[in-house]
C-alpha cells in the first residue's frame, strides 16, 4: 500500500506520500457551482519521479462524480516548488434536493512515482483576491486534522480477523467487551437450550 506520514523540518510541516497502491488524501470543501478557483500547492519530489494530481469531485457515498483535476510534475528533484492551476467548479456544489441540499464536494491529492512531499495546499475563489483558503489545515501544521485517506485497493488495509481487528481498533478493553458480549450470548443460548 501507499504510506503517508506528516513530517516537520523547522517551521514547515508537510505530508510525505510513498507510493504503492492508489491513495487519495482529501477533505470536504464548500464551493459554489459555475465558478473559477485557483488551486496551488507546494511540492517536492526527492528523486524527481514524483507526480502530483489534485482532483475535486462531487461525492456519492464511496464514489466520485463530475470531477475536475489538475496535474503537476516538479521540474527540480529535491527542491520545493509552488505550482498552481485554475479549476472550474462546473455543476459541483449545486443544490439538488428542492434547492436545499448539495452533494458533498471533496478535494483530494494523489500522486505517482516513488515519493512526494506536499504542503501549503490552497483553493481560493479566482474572482475575489481577498478570498480565504477553502482548504483547512493545508499546511499540515495541525497534523492530519480535517484530512482523511481513501484507497482504491482497500483489501491491503483490512485485518481479516475479527478479534485482532477489535483489539487494533478498541484496545484491550474493546477486545474484553467483545468477548464478554459473546460469552453472555452463549451462556443465554445454553440456558435456553437447557430449558428446552
């Protein structure tokens, strides 16, 4: 699988992705339909093979629809570079259900090559020079707050053992609670069987 970690060098925090399977590192954003947005990020490819892509999509449960993307390739191996692109929102963010609700919109960063460092991710309304950044924690100064990852090959992330998965997710107390629940159910079933 792809691995990711938040690193700090001096005052700069950044996301380092080491690529294997396709991994998307994203967050939900609020955008307006039929608008132009300026997207920028600062990236570095330690060996020059890393490539970055930013994709903005309407989300429907696990699936993406109506996507817009921009791709970036650093030109200097090992050096930080700021790259930018203009992205049209199209129909993303449009209110659909009686004009009240819109599908969630997600901005995601993904890449290819061996590894890539990313920081200072920004998305601003191109028409408003004083617009605020729609991406929260784009500098990763607060770690992974507001960010989450998804992977197209989910089987590499799954623990195929219920007890081990419960221990991993809930610790010793979670595992004890599961065993207590199973034991209580079995004792109740045995008592009911004994009574006929």
